[in-house]
C-alpha cells in the first residue's frame, strides 16, 4: 500500500511540473519572456506559486529549460534536412541559414534577439556549466568540425571550440543588423561565411 501511494504521489508531482512547463511555454510564446511572470504561469497551470519553486528556482530557469529543448528540436530537424556529406563551405552556409530561419520562426527561440533576455539565459547557463563552456546553441556541431579536420578538409591548428566561436560570431551579427545596416543582410552573412571557410580550408 505504501508503494502504491508513493508511486501515485510521484506521478502527481510530475504532472504538476509538466503543467508548469507547458503553461510556461505557451505564455512565453504568446507574451514573450519579459511580459510573462511566475504568477501568470502558476495560475494557468492551476498550482500555487510555492509549487513553482519546488521545480524551478526562477522564471529564467524555466525559460532556459524550454529554450534548450526547443533548440534541441531545431537541431534534430536540421540534421535530417541537410546533407552532412556536402563540402564544408556549402554545409556551413546551410546550417547557419537553417538555424537563423528556425530561430526567427519560433517564438521561444526568437527571444535570442532580445539581448536583455538572452544575456540572462546565457549567464545562467555558463554559471551552471562553466564560464568557458562552448556556446550552447551550436556545441553539437563540433563533431562535424572534428570530422573535417580528421579528413583533412579543415585546418587542424585551430581548436574546434574556437572555430565554433568564429561561427557564433557570424550568427551573432544578425542581432546587430540595424547597427550595421539592414540593407546588407542576409548577403553579408553569406560573404563572411564564405571568407571564413576559405580561411579555414586546407
């Protein structure tokens, strides 16, 4: 009897966390991170504010979990949509293009362009995973870079994580297109990618 009660209790607790997660995702998607607060989420989920803190330390923590899950889903879709056997220059362009389009079309991932929001999320991630962690949006592409280096298609004198930082720098320019000149986008990203890939090629 004790086992049965304990099992039901665990299921009930999991359901509460799922409700908080799903309602948070819905509200973040419709209202944005800034205009969604914990009381909005708990009210929609039908739980108390105290219950929220049983699972998440903050609104940022919940958003980061949702953001990372959405990013993983984007990467999965990307991996079945691109040809990993394409030559490096073409493949990187396809990856960056797919990533930008995916982030622009997803209301959760689009928060990346809100630097007030994203800086908090990135800081939280680095606090938990180390200040020198590879940027969490692109770290799984290191395997592709290492493969190219082993195949002699890319320079080996530059560390893979540093190469990822170079690619992140290109992507990050999209958040500054108004400052640079929106009339130059997305062509400037294509040219920069081309120049970088030529510099990395052997």
